């Protein structure tokens, strides 16, 4: 239910609604520029400045996660406080979503909105470190893949319902409510906050806290970085497959993130989807991803997480190339290709989490999942960087698809060279 509780922040705030349809839209342009035709170079440049400004703030949020995630995970391991840190970070995530209600449709509020969203992503990632580290607490070696897939799948279903509510409110024209000044999007953000609070409760009521690890005693915050370097060195020396898997997964996870991060942009800019059509595509994408992820969790336990990841990445690369090649063939190729891509992203993400849990040494779950978040952020510039670079080189948005495809392919190749323990199915 925690995946369910926090998914609207990802699907509604970050991907399909608040950022893509509000924060980087005409609402935050000067009135004289907003009034220009969409094809006007001046307006396009102004919108590009909003997009790059948001990306700059997101970059610094990634740096914060890079710095904080591993030592906080390390501290939670030693103190046995994964659940407590999860509660704190989840509460702060809800608070940032409430804060987005204050973002008015005015250029003066753009940086406030961008920074608030970025801060929310920091809290979301830190919460995820401790949440993922609890996976071994609520599963067994036999069911870890199923539990991971079910959690991720429930998140997609929660995102579907949240997006469905947004569509229903749009079709009902917000029941006559005054939605000027961005009020509709502000209420959506506040609604996501309430959703997070309500649906996170079952985890904190029912999941037990983990006991402290039996490793080294607790140390101060800054000393933790010294300890972290030593732990990384030991991980490389004693658990080399885990070390290399973290690096390989960092690359392809950035590609997976890029599929969803830029899916809404492709739908709106390249294929001309309206706001409601973008949201409807988001709902369909979450439905497909949720079903596929839950089903793939069982394949994970049966055939191994590595097999699920390799298969998913291979299909992703092939389908992304096909979508690129058919970019001018109408909306149907994007609907089909986009949904196939969505069906593969969730299984790859969930299987990565379960595989990492399987190869993580006992007592290091929080720290390893902290490194999992950190390594992901180390490579987080790849997909957006190549996306922007290919568009700048070739002058059309659809070329960004190839940038993401290259990241996915590089991650797949790296994973094929990682030597991991052979999967043993537990009867």
C-alpha cells in the first residue's frame, strides 16, 4: 500500500499532470509571450527555458539524493530505524505536495514550484531507500519476487485511480468551481498529499520495525561518509557481483526513468495529444504496467530476476527503435509502442529491486538500497542528457527517443557482463 500511497507523486505530479501540463506551460510565461502562437520561435524558446530551469533544479535534487541516501540508509541499518525514517520521509513528501497548493499560475511562482517539486523528489527517494530495505522483512526467499512485483504493481494501480479522478474532474469541469490561477492543478497536488497520508497508514500499522544490525556501532553523520567509502571498498572486495550490478542497473534504470519521464512530452509535442489525451495515455500506461509487473513478479520467482530484466530491456530497445522509425505514421504506433514500453518498464524495475535484495548481505539492506538510490542518481544525467543532445543535433523532438534507447541498450550490455549467482527456484 505504500507504493499505492506514493505513486500519485510520480504519475500525477512529476510525469503526466502537474509538471508537464502546468509548471512548464503557458501559465508561467509573461502574458505577451503566452498569447503567441505555439509555433512562434519566441514562445518555443520561452517554454524551453522553463523546461531547462526545471531540469536544473531537478539536477540539484539528484545531487542531494546522491549525498544523503547512502549514509541515511547506513544509519538506519545500524540503529534499526528503517521504518522510522520511512515515516519521517513519507510525512515530508506529503507536506511538499500540500505546499504545491501555494503555486499560483504566475511567472513569479515558477522557481518556487520547481524547487518544491524537486524537494519532494528528494524525500520520495530517501523514503524509497528505507521502504525497499524492508522488502526482506515482509517476504521470504521463495516469495521476494512476487512481493516486490505486487508492491510495484499496486503502485501503478494507485496511479491509475489517481489519474482517473483527475480526468473525471476535468470532464465534470470541476463542478463549476473557479479554476483560474492554476487552482485545478493546485487542488490536484493537495489531493495527492491527502492520498499519500491515508494510504500509507497500513504499512506503519502492520509492518514491524527491523532490529539493529550486528555490525559496527553507530557513528556521526560526517563520519558516516568515511565509513561509507570503506563499506564500498569491502563491497567491491567481498561482494563484487553486487557492486557491479549496482553500476549496471544505474545505467538502465536511468533509461527506464526516461521512458516515463518523457513519454508525456512525446505524446503532447510529437503526436499532438491534448491534455486529456495525455492523461488518458497515462492511465492506459499505468494499467498495462501494473498488470505486467504483478505477473512478472511470479516469473521472477520461477525463472529468476535477471531473466526478467534482460527480456524486458531487450523488448524495450526493440520497441523504442520501432516507435522512432514510425514517428510520422500517426498516433497508433505511439499508442501501441508506448503501451508495450510501459509493460516492460515495471517488470524491469521490480525485478531489479528483488534481485538486489537477493544479493545483498544480511544487515546491509538499508545501506545497499541507499547505494541503489545513489548509483541511480550518479547516472541520472544520461537519459535527459542524450535526449536533449539528440534533439539539439537533429532539430526535432522525436530524435530524443534514440537518446533514451542508447541508454537502455548500454545498460543491457553492461548487465550481460555482470556475473550473478544462478537463480535457484525454491519449491
